[in-house]
């Protein structure tokens, strides 16, 4: 009996086997101020990487757009020439955007004339409202607002259409049938937008000045002869030419951004929505940024006649 009890006591006293304790890694060499060298180096590397990540994404975005432009225009002189696709693109971008362009142009000219007449009337110079309104619409408001309207309608539509074709594998089907998507889908939209944007800008200017005339001459009783004379004297031909040049660049940019965002859409319907939103935002911001730099360049190349 005593032997059996001794065995039970010995068994209860023995510790339960468990995992061996993990060995602690050797500490990194100390720098003298209590911080390991490896920790500081890694933190600096991560900080530099995070700081440069937005720049890298921006450059990658610019490079992607340039690559798409190069691939699309490489097909411009090559067969087959699908003229109908260009006409359809111009009809969708130009004719489809015409009502909103005319509406915005009329009320832009009217409100510009209203504010100008009220400001100049304090000095007895209300007849100069026509010239200032015309110059503002020809140089800035016409091409910029036209581009913003195209970005909100045509740019978003292009991104949605191409994004839907991407997620439903229609673009892959075109490639399997030996149809290059850059020639068939992207090039007609870029060329068509570059052609119709200056036409829409001209219509914006014409309808805007019509609204300005109604607001100033008919409603606010400004002298018609002086209003027209100042308009002819202040607004020069090169002002309209500068607006045309801006409109061509803006139309090209809006279509390119819409095509890029739609062509690279991923993630189903949500990805198409994100691409459409990005197309509108990027095109709108790029319009305002490019407008400043183009205004500076064109002002240097084509200064007003009074400053030559």
C-alpha cells in the first residue's frame, strides 16, 4: 500500500509537459540614444515611401494617358477607316450636349451683363458692359464652361459606356475578333470631341451675347448703339481665336479622361461608378488648371493689339 501511495504522490508532483519557451531575438544594436538602428532606418524608409506615393500615382496616371493617346493616334492613318464611328461620336458629344450648352450660355451672358451694368452704372459707363461681357465669354467663360458641361455629360457617358463594355468583356470580345479597341472605341471619341468642342464654344459665345443684349439693352435700357460699339471695340478677333484653341485642348482632354477611366474600370458596377466619378472630377479640375497655363501662354504669344 505504501508503494502505491508513493507512486501517486510522485505522479502528482511531476509538472505537466508544455511547449518550450520561445527564445527572444537578440536586440538590435543600440544607437546610443536608446533606439535600434534597424527601427529608425525602416521608419525613415516607410516615411519616404508614403510621402512619394501620391507623386508616383500622379506620374503613373499621366503616363497611362499618354500611352493611350499614342496607341490611339498610331491607328489614325491606318485602315480600316470607320467614318461612321467618328460621326456617331460627334453626334453624341456635340449634338447631345447642345441644349445644356445653349441654356448655360444664355443665362451666363445675362447674369454677366446684369452685374456689369450695375457696376459700371455707378461711373456712368454702363455701355462698356457689352465689351467686358463679350471679352470674358470669348476668353474664359465660353471654353471653360463648355468643357465643364462636356465633362459632366459626355465625359461621364463615355466612361460609363466603356466601363460597362470592360466589365461585360465586350472589349475582350473585340480583341478576339481582331478589332483594335483603341482604333474602334477610343480614337473616334477623342477626335470627335476635339472637333465639336470649339463649335459648341462658338455657339456658347453667340447665345451668351444674345442673353447679354437682352439683359442690358432691353431690360436695363442701356443705349444700344454705344453697347454695340464698345463690344466691337473691346472684343478682338484673337480673343475668339484663343477661346477656340482652349476649346480644342479641353475637348481633347475631356474625351481622353473619360476613355481612360472607362477602359480601365474594374470591380463590376461599383467600379464603373467610381470610374465615372473620377472622369468628371479629373476632367473638371484639369480644365481649370490647364486654363491658367494656357491663358498665360496665349497671352504671351498673342497679346492684345493695344500692347503690341
